C-alpha cells in the first residue's frame, strides 16, 4: 500500500492535504519520502499523483462504503459511518443520514443530527422534504433538531414551509424556527402579520412564545406599527404567553400616546397571577386611558384588588360595563353584589326591542350572570316578574346556571304562568331533566 514512513515527522498540512494522505491507504505499493526538506509544492504534487495512482489500483469510495456501513449489524460500525459521512461533507450522504433517523440506536440518530448539521445548507431542502412524509417513533423530532442545528441557512426555507398545505409540516417548521431562536424572529413576525399565510399565524405565535424573552422587543414594535388592529392583538397574545419578561415594557406601554398600543398592552398583561399589573391597569381604567381590554385583563388576573376599579367601570353604562360585570362574576367578591343589582335595576327603563341586541342587553345579561355566580339569586328571582321581557330573559338564563333550589322553583313557577320569555331563555341555556319534563307536560 502507499504509505509514509512512521519515523518521519510530518508537518501540519491543510485538511485537503490530510485527505490526500488518507487516500493513499488501501493501495499496494510502498513509497518513502526520504526528506521533508523538499519544497512543499513538490510534496503536494507527489501526493496528488499518488492519489490518482491509488484510484487506478482500486481505491474504495469511502463515502459509498460508509453509506453501506449504515446498514451494518454492528452498532459501532454504524456510528462510525455516520461520523465519517458528516466529516466528508459529501452531498451523497444527506439522504442516507436522514434515513438513519429510523435507526434503532439512539446514539446513531443523535449523531446523524450532528452529521447533517456539519454538512449544513445542502441538507436543508432534503430535510424539509422529509417533513412531508408521515413518520413513527418521533423521527420528525430528529429532523427538526437537524434543521435547528444548521441554523441561519435553514431560516428562509423553513419560513417558506410555514405556507405548506399540510398542518403537520407548518407546525414542525415553526418548531425548528423556534429552536433556531433569535435569528428566526423576524421571519416569524412576517407570518404573524401576513394574512396570506393563512393558518401560519397561530403556529408562528407558538414559536415566538417558545423563543420567549428575545422576542419581547420585536413584538412590542409590532404593537406600535400603524395599520390593521389584528396583528397587534396577535402580538399581544404572544406577549401574554411569554409572561414575566414582557411585564415591565408592557406596563410602560400603558402610557403610550397611541390608544391602540395602550389597548394591546393591556390585553397582553391579562394572564393569571400577573399581580404586578393590577394597580397600573386599574389606574389606567380610572384615567380612561384603556377600555375593554384592560377590564378583560383584570378578569383574567383574578386579583381582589381589581374589584373597586371594575365597580367603577360598571357606572360607565357602555359595553365596558358588560366586561366589568363578567370579570366581577369571576372574582366572586361580595362587594360587587349591590353595584350589579343597581345595574340590573337601572337598565329596566332603558330597553327598547332594539336595545336588547346592543350594549344595554349585553350589560344586563352579564350583570345577571355575575349575580348568579355570586349566589345572589333573590334579585334575579325578582327580575323574573319584571315588565321588560329582556330583563326577565336575562334573569332566567342566569338562574338556570345556579345550583340554588330557589332558582329552579322560581323557573318552574314561571312555567306555570306560561311565561314564554322565561321558559325560552331557561330552555335555551340547558334545562334540568325536571324542567324539561315539566315543559313537555305543559
């Protein structure tokens, strides 16, 4: 075989030089270079000639040999083959290495991820194509990891895959982008903004939420962009999922001169346990800097310190009052009973037939529902005999959700009176077997 004497000290060569020396193995002649004083250029020439000669003497194609070794019964042989294929950088190794994700040995699969990452950009498209194929045993997780490890060269192809017709491909592409992290944020924001992406926005939200803190400032920039509202609300939902790292900048955004930015910030602050946001949201409500989204956020946070602020909003007499009533129902604080009863009574003279379909109807229904959650059934029972049909209907719908025996009795009494409004409202919201039976007998 061609070889170099072991007692000769070989200077450091480039990787290409080492490759040429490696090609000498497996041949059947012996060549001794007696002195390294000869010029480096001459040595490279000799190595190149010897490599060509060695091919003529039947040198094995190492890439092809290692591809074959991926199917060897010996797991150590398979592992070494994966490593060698990754080091080769040869495009022929890409598909076999992707197929190695189906190997029964976990180390072979993990090493194949590293090998494909080493090959880099040429492996991206084949890996994305592989995402289109149904898999078992979590093979797609290794494909995602390989794409993530390739990094920046995979971002644009993965962004295009967010438009794939198959949901599974879109989901896996978004997961890979999330693993790439901060460099992929801008591409994910494009999917968040662009209605042409169709179903990509929800999975872009998932990916941005997984990236977490690095995505906060770019998402805040979306809140401040002019134009349509919905991308801002999408960004706000992601910020809410990111949670604690986003709180401080969002609290600052409550004072933004743009009302849309303030509303979106309030929406993003609405997640359970975000107690730091309660007092700033209440203050913003009292100053009328924010509206519905702040009320809804306080209902989600579920902190008793929000009660007084929500009661204040009940007096506004608009759609915000309906949101405040629902939030008070969730908080279940007894302080809310009297203000909610007041809302119910004050709306008795405001109704027209059209009103029930507008803000007044929503406020009344929400107040009745909140009273039922608070266990305050007496005002609702009284409302069952109100002259205004919408009042009676709202009270009946709320009482039907109550477990208080007095609620069922009062509804049955309304049935005896043949009060169609009450019966229809209670039946619509789901009746007990006793009530349905009584309704049928009627």
